[in-house]
């Protein structure tokens, strides 16, 4: 390109200052593929790749998020029992559809019901498609006498029916002031 333009060669070069000085002195150029910078970049890239593989291999196959309904805080049913509603979001990170058992501890619940889920036994079972998030509405009912305070701590646990892997989320059950 420099010849076509009629200018001197060497105006643009991809070389180090040391090699340009060697060339001017007539000494052969030095070229080394293994430099400290090359070794540093290779080690850094390997470390980042190893860390990413570790994170991918150790990720949780299940995630859970529980949001308590804020309006109304609670509902008093005709038989005197108290009901709270919760939105439960279950994230299945597995490559196939899974069934999850939803259990609640902390109080002696009269009824545990999930909308759009047929309760076959005492523990509701939720089907979640592979790599999918399913949001369900959970209703918990307690006899009013069970509540000692206006806010009782509870734990909602989702367990994979096949593998037994479980994740828990703490929340509260709200009732009338005593």
C-alpha cells in the first residue's frame, strides 16, 4: 500500500519499540510467543471459565418466592376461622416437568388450599413444566383460637416429589389483634 501511495515503507508497522530499534541497528528481531502478559491472560481466562463451570454445576434446581397478600390482611370466615392468602412462585430449573409438594409449618392449619390445584391428600401437589415458573395462589385457614398474637411466623416449603430436594421461605400469618 505504501508503494502505491509513493511513500516510504515502514510508516505503519505492527511491532514493538525494541524490535524497531534492533531493525535500525541491523540486529535480528526477537519474537516470543510466551510472554508474561500472554501467561497472565491465559490464567485469567482459565480462572473465569472454571468459576463459571462451578456456578453452573452447583446451581439450585429449584427456586421459591412467597408473597403474602396485603389486601385484605386476613379474612374472617363465617365459622370464625381466619384465612390468609399467599402468592407462591415456584421456579423449576430442571430439564423435565416436576411435581412439587407444598407444605406449611408454624401453626396447626385447618385447611391448606391452592387455587386451580386438586388437593388429593393433605399436601397439595403442583406440576411445573421444565425451565418454567409457575405462580399459584395459596390459602391458609386457621382456627382463631390457634393464634396467640396478631402475627405468627410460618414457613412455606416446596419439595420435589421425585428427588426430595426442598426450598423454604419464611412468612407470617396475620390475624385480628388480641
